[in-house]
């Protein structure tokens, strides 16, 4: 036996720990380990191809987000990696005796910058249940308002009460900055919608089993409940965090610009990267921030971004109105200066992309009222002059005579 040699690597029995023999073939323990590693990698490669059917790699996830959300490239990269990692974790919660923990996400940005839309788009990519909750409506158990479990009830309802499907869904909690601890403020009485709500959210954020009412937002002795495991639910929290700067506090020489701050004596400011300690100083408790390790910051949309929001996404507002007018046989067009005017109005009001629809609704209402009754209108052109009330809308009739009506 002392002259045994591995048929794969040629090492003798004294050079390795053990040599396995089968009739005329021999293999050492080192080659067995190498073969095992190769097989394991091959299994992982095959698993990756079939893993979470429909799940793309981060670059493809971002490309999908690009078709719905304009700008915010860095935030989309962060979200793409987080989503990919989260659903890999669902597939392999433990790998090589290493337990992979859940990475919930915090989206920070001004109103109308795309926080809710990003969360909805992520759920659309994965084709998983999605629910939106408002943190300001949540209160501690026993007070008037909604229990934290009501968030899970909404997710269960969006999954058509399929508990297995709901437990792999995504929940977006908006206005999370509004439940920051207000103990330093001048308010009196118990802060039932602040730190207590943060404490109540800890268990479901981290992952645990919670009894959830199937219908309604309040648990009672007669309410039907179901055991809901939040281990694989991805939580995305969003907030504007008005007044937050590098040290988590408001600065006296800064003025609010709907979400973040801008120095009065500077045209532009390089924003400091917001860290967990800044958010803790703002009023979120350390235990809460410990369960949201991924932070993505969204920037205020520029006028150019808002123009792109009007035209480019799959569900762009302009495309929606063009479809509505086409149903009446009318081709709707907007001039470039008209789009720029609408974007500038939204920019000046500080409402971001969310305010674009309200501005266009006001512009389009008289046309939506009058044009359906005119059978001979073929085209309608919205100009800046019409928006500013300086001219009538430009209409083209089926008689081929162009008139300004």
C-alpha cells in the first residue's frame, strides 16, 4: 500500500492524507475535494439560470427601472443590487453554514422624486404582491389608528389571501420620517405615533411570525387571524426627511427646498452622504436603523428630468392623455415649449413629478369637456401660448382647413 499513487495528480500516499482505491483506480482526498468543488460550482451555475424564475441580474433590473423612473441612477443601482441579493437569500437562506440576513431598504428624497414609483416598479419586476402603507396612520397598540400588523393585512389582500405568496412580497412604508422620535420637541403627552411605532415595526422588519387579521386593521377576539412569517418580506421605507443635513439636525443658514436643504448663499451645495448616525440624530431609534442597512438617496428632479418624465416612461402622462384623446379620434400633441412650461411650473411649486399630473389636468380639462362633442376635429396641438392663456388651442379639422379655434 505504500506505493499507491493518485491516478489524477500523481501524488504518493505519503504526500496526501488518504488515497481511495477501487480495483485498479486510485484517487487522493485532495482530488476528491477539487472534484467536489467543481461539481458544486456547476450546480450553482445551473441554479442561477433557473433561480427565481424571471429574476434578472442587477444590470437588467436597473434597465427595467429606467423604463419607468427617470434619473436617480445611483439609487436605482442600490435598489437593483438589494433586490437581487434579497431574492437570492430567499432561494438560499443558509449557504455554507452562513445565514444570510435580510437587507431592508430606506429611500430618502424630496416629494415627487420617485420613491413610491421605484418600490412599485421593483415589485412589478418580480411579479410579487406589493402593498403601500403610510407610517403617519400607524399608532401603538391600544390607541386609535392602525396597528403595524395592518400593513401585513394589506400585503395579504394584494396576494389574494395566498399566504405563501404574500410572505415573499414587498411592502413600501411611506412617510417614515414622520415617526421619528419627537421627545425633544415642545409637544406634551405620549408620542403614540413616534418611537412606539418604531418599536412595533422592529419584529416584522427583522423577520418573525406575527398573527395578522385577515380583514380589517384591528385584532379582536372575534377577528380571524393568520400566522404570517415576515422573514422573506422585503421592506422599503421612504421619507423626505425635511431639514436633514450631515449631522442629522437642521442648520440655521439652510432653507428647505421640499425635502433636502440648500444654502441661501450658494447656488449649489454638495450634499453630504447621509449615514445611519445622521438618521438616529434625526429621531429614528438605533434598533430601527439596524434593521434597514441599505440607504439610497434620491435627488430633486431638474426641469430637464421633469420633461423626460412627461414623455419617456412607459406610463408617461403625455402618453396617457394621447391614448384618451385617440379614443375620441383626435391626435394630441404637445409642443416642446409647452412641455418645458409645464415642467417649470412643477419645478417652481417644488412638487416634483407628482405635481405634473395636477398641472396637466388643469390645462386639459376644458379641452376634455369641449372636444368630444366636435366630430370634425382630427388633431389638437397644445402650445405654450395656450397654457399661458395668450392664445386658443390649435386644432386641425377633417376638412383639411387648419384653423385656430
